């Protein structure tokens, strides 16, 4: 009798677990891209490269109404990005990124409209100074998003401390406004505690779309805690949708260095993008003067991409 009871209770427990299990939705997507890159003032050898990505996703709604999603990417180098996302509904969405990602400052570093690349986005000889100096710790970070009201969205990112080089965590946060037709504005602040010389960053970006024409302007400030390493970044971009498939753009940016030993880095780039079905062909050409603030380093580069989505 006791054995029968045990069998009955086991069967009942299994049934209860089965009935409370959450049905999940699964999807697989992928992209492949072939790129040709070159530099006008340098011999870089074979400019052809390839990148690829297959992303596995699963999501389901729990009994408490929250939706949990898990994404895992496999690329040519092996394991790519992966994350788990919890959508709480009224209280926003929290994402833990186990793979590499960027926080708010890094994601919003240059939002001026472009068909392909930023003004300084093409590889050239020398080390190009970036548009912003957000936290460099991009693995095992937390991202949060919340819709405050119609047209107002809040974003935040927290990068925990990691070892002796990153002894303090870094917090970044920002607001995106889309409450007026055609207008998009961003404002963000953050700290980068990845090194002994910490950085306080701020971003302000605005763009306006009128039919197929979009114009944007952005300013960033990077204030270092010591020394004369402060940077002021400004950029302007104009993009035009010639048709539903073809877009072109012109972008320009400048970095003003506080250090008197560095000259302003000035970049200008043109881009295009053409889409047909799951195929996108895009390209850019950029000229960068005073690369990294070095007055004797003026270079230019170009890239052409063939991307296939499936």
C-alpha cells in the first residue's frame, strides 16, 4: 500500500510540474557578411574578410506575467554574445549580458544619421580617438530600460567591478525623447571607473526627419579626474533616403583635446546602403586628419560590405 501511495504521489507531482511548465517560443536567425577594406595611405594586404553569426532565441511567459528571453549567438570565432532578458511589464526590462555588449554611453556615442558608418568609422592608419569614453568593461553587465511615458524612454547600464584594474563599478543612464513627430533627442551621463584616471561622460544628441531627409547633431564631453586628458566631441550628419531601398549620407566630426600637445582630430565620411530582400550592400569612405591628435598623421580609408540575412 505504501508503495502504491508513493507511485501515486510521484505521478501527481509530475502532472503538477507538467501543467505549470511554461510554453516557450523558439527562433533561429543568421547573418553572413563579406567585407572589403582598404586604406589610401597604407598597404594592408588582402582586404577581404568574412563575418558570420547564427543566433538562437527562446522566450516564454511565466505564471507571474513576466516574459523571460534567452539569446545565444555563435559566430566564426566560436561563442558570441549571449544574454538573458526579463520583461516585467510595468516595471521595465532588465537584461544581463554574459557576452560582450556596450552600456548607454558606448551605444549612444555617435547617433548622427548615417547610411553605413560614422565619419570616423572606417579603419585608417594610426589609432583613431573614439567619440566617447564609456566604461570598457563590457562583459557580465546589467542593462535596464523603462518607458516613462509616451515618447520618453529611460535606459541605464551597470558594469560591476572586476579585479584590481576595475575596482569600482560604473553606472551610465540616459533619456530618449520621441514625443514630437520627426524629432529624436538623447541625453545621457555616466562614469567610467575602469582605470585610476576615471572619466565622467555626458552626451546630447538631436535629429530631425523630414520625409526622406534626416539631419542630426551631437556633442559629447569626457572629463577625466586628473591630468589634461579631457575631450570634447561634436558631430553632424545628413542622410537621405533616395528610395525605399537606397540611402546615402554625409557625416563630419571633430574631437577637441584639452592637451596642448594634440591637434583636433577631424573626420569626414560618405556612406551608402542598398537593400534588396535579405541582402544589403553598403559602403563608406572616410578622411581623418590628425589621427588621434597627431598633426603628422592624415589618413583615409574605405570599406564595402555584402551582408545576407536569413
